[in-house]
């Protein structure tokens, strides 16, 4: 079946054209306008909340990244690092950061910045959170400067500060002869309780001492007063005395890195703002310093002061009255001679009741110095004494001597100058030791050794000769002696009855001697008794007595 073909002659209907109505496109412009408004609002918000831009100088940019490293204050993000570059001389790193508006007060003189990184030390472990979040810059400021933002360039700290500004407590200063093992962060103990740390140190202007800054936390700072003494508690303290062995230490950290401790000696005293505490070597040295007034003295020795060290005792009649503070060699230009200047401190309170009577008249150091002038005029002198012959250590002894004063004008100035006398005993001891050493050097040890070696050789040869010639003769003599003793033993055994006969004869002889002695006594008393015999007894009134009627 074929499909039906359309008829070409038949006309198709005409198409109908309908025009669409055009709509308005003006609302499209609202989109960029809204976007611009939102962008302007964001920009205005950022500009209105943006604080000052600061620059922090560090030695290196380790752990810092642009646009990521945060600036924190009390663990609150207050800014972001936006630029890191080298300085012009390329020896430092300039870190530029944008602070928030709320943190604008950090741009002041009292603010410090440092990079927080993970660290492990004797004080503990810190900064472990940065292992996940990365390093950040920590800020700390003094609240007194928050209202005056006027600084925008800072030098960052390479290490975190020992204490933060919001940590309650008090700062003190100690003075020591040397720093030892102390450093920032060294712990401080009170009754073995950690109560503070060392914050820093510096040399004094003269370069003779080290001034150490310490911080004592509240409320322990109230126990620090004018009677407080600090000492170095580094390591382990050993002491052997009549009571046995004493071992004392504070903690493991103080053994490894050092530590300080303090305690109060005597009643509490007021403390001035500029007072500086002396740092003692150990607790025993701090305990030796008595309470009460301290008199500085000076002594000038023209003899050798070998063995006299700082800390040596100054004694008076066997009582430790003070200690030596310094020993310095000086030069006298007038006499062109060297001498030794010894500075020390006396503590009169160690005199006990004697000082109490002196204190009734002496109220201050000048009065006590005036009294010491009288003592010097009466013969008080200083003399070196040997305290230990083996170690050669010495001490200063105060005593009365008849040595006249070279300078009659004695002043009561401080430090009070005490005249000295030469230590004859010490010099004699040194001379004797020198003489003994000289005599020992004169002994010919080499020739003595040679002679002794020859003598030993001769003795060895003599022993060999005795072994070869004398020993056989001696053996034969001993054999003959043993034979003689055996014969004597047999003789004594055969004569066993002789002792009994001898004993009987001796008894007879004894009786004969007694009879003869009685006869002799009788003849002496009555010679005619051998002819007439012994007369009978005479009876008379004398023999009968007065009892007759």
C-alpha cells in the first residue's frame, strides 16, 4: 500500500506571528551596587577595627610566616604578621604586624614581644601547643602604659621573660662576688618551698661585684625583711663533725642548675627601697653572721699574709668575734714598700654580757669606735696566727701587747684601723720548716742507697755461706745435744729413791740444830747449870704476892 501524496494544488494556511512583550532589565544593576556596598562595608569594618602597625626586630624568623603567624596577648589573638623582610645591613629580621584596634594600647614603652616555641628545660616543658598550631608571637605589657600608645618599633626578646607583668610579687637585688651557676630562671626556696626565681644579673659600676635581680612571689614576699639573708644553695652540702655526717640540699634542680634560698635571722626589720642583700656562699656562712651592730675594721700587715683568705675568722681570747672580708696587696709610695690591707667586720654582740654593758654607753657605731680607741691605747693589736699547720691556713687574733704605737693620733673613723704586730710564732715556724727542708736536702740519699745495696749483697752472700757450711755443723751439734739430754733423762729416772732419803736426813739435821741452839741459850743464861743442874722454883712473898693474910 502506497502512502497518500499531498496535493500540491491545495493551499496551506498562513502562519500567525505573535510578538513577545519586552521586560525591563534595570534591576540587574542592583547586584553590583549591593556587592559594592558589601565590599565597602567590609573595608570600612576592617579599617575601623584595625589598630596600629608595628615593627618587631628579631635575630631570625624561625617559625614565622606571613599572614599566618599570630600575635597573642594573654592567649587572645590581637594581631597577625603580614610582612617579613631583612634589615638594610642583613643582620636582623624585620617583622611587620597589624594589631587589632582593641590591642592598640600594646604599642607603648612597656611592651615586650618574643616568639613562643616548644622548649624543654629544668623549669619544665613549655610551648607544646605550638607543635600543632605553629609558633606565634607573645606580647606582655605594663598596665601603666596601656593608655599611652606612642611606640611602633620594638626589639623582640630571644627568650621569654622570667616573669610577666601581671605576676604578683616583689623584686629584690642581691650582691655576690661571682655569678657561679646562677642564671635567669634559677629557683629560689624558702623553707624548701619554691617561692621565686632569678630574673637577671649585671655587673656593678666598678666591675667588682655581680648584682642579681630576684623576684619573690606573693604572698611569700612578706617574709623578706631587713633581717633576711640569702645564700647559694647550689649542689650538695656536706659537713662532718662530732655529731656525725650532715647532708643538706634543696632539690634536684638546684643540684643541676643551682638555686638560692633565704631565711630570717632575728626579729624582722624594716627594709628600704634601695637596700641590697648580700649573697652568702652557703647556709653555714649566713648563720655565722650574728645579729646586731657590725663594725668595719681595717688592718695593715707588712709581713706575709699567706694562708689568710676571705672568710677567715677574727678571734679575741678564743672567741670568734668577726671575719675577714677582703685581702688586698697595696704599695706605700712614701716608704717604697709593699703591705697587705685586710678589711674585716667585727660583731661586738658576740661578747655577750660584756657587750651589753658597753651598749649602755655606746648607742651607735661612732660611740663603739670611740670605745675601741681606748682599747687600742691600752694595747689592743691584731696579729696573724696559724690555724692549721698542714693546710697553712691562718686567722687574725686580737690581743693586748706592749708594742708602742707608731702613730699616736688614733681616730674613731670607720673602718676603724687596728694596729698590727708581727707574728713571731708564724715566722719562726716557717724558719724551722725551711731549716728542716735544708737539712733534708743535705742528706746524701744517693750514696746511702748505694751503700745499702752493697750491704744487701754482702748479707746475701753470707747467708749462702751459712747455708753451705754452718748448717751441717749446726745439725750435728743438735743431734749430739739431743743424745745428751736423753742420757740425763735416764739417769734421773734411775735415782727415783734419792729424794726421800735426802728429805729424812734434812729433818734430822734440823732437830739437831734446834737442840744445840737451846743448849747454847741455857748456858748463856746460867753458866753453872751444866754442873749444878737447873735450880727449883723459890717461893717467897715476892713470888706469892700480897694476898697472904
